[in-house]
């Protein structure tokens, strides 16, 4: 199931409820807070990962998606989102402090990959 969160990000699955996996850990999505950067050049994403050590966070990103995973002794956090506006993953700035993962995600200029088409 896809759920649109705002105009530029879409949740792949609905993880509003938690479940227990075969190892006995609770599996749940971290809370996500989104805001558009003031100059409209990107997004600020904030994920709550209470109790997760920075070294236990796996963050993967492409131009059109993001995957977040993290674990504590009893909880496995996991989420996957699609960007409907392309972003620049190599330019993302990430910080983690006291259970809050903050990402500054710049939008990709969609005209960068445009090519000229000859009209006949």
C-alpha cells in the first residue's frame, strides 16, 4: 500500500502498527517529520529512533528513495519511502543526536539531465 505523505515523499507500506518478528523483536517504522526547506530547494526529514546507537543505523538513499533501519535490544525500526521529486543523495547532510536523525535533502534540478531534441 502506498500512502502519500506530502507532495514529494510517499510511504511504501503503512507501518502504523507494530508487530513482533520471529526473533522476538518489535518491528516498527520510526516516526517521520517532514518540512520543506525555506528556499524550496529541498526537504528536511527528521526520524525518531529512540535508544538506537548511531552505529546501528543503516541509511541508504537514491535519487528516488530512502531506506532507514536501526535496532535496539528490543526494537527493530525499518521504513522505506519513495521521493516523487528527485533528490541529490550525494549532497545529503545527516546528523544524529539523542534519538533524532535529521537529514537535509536537496532537490535535484530536473533540467540538469535534459537534452535538446531536434524537431523535424
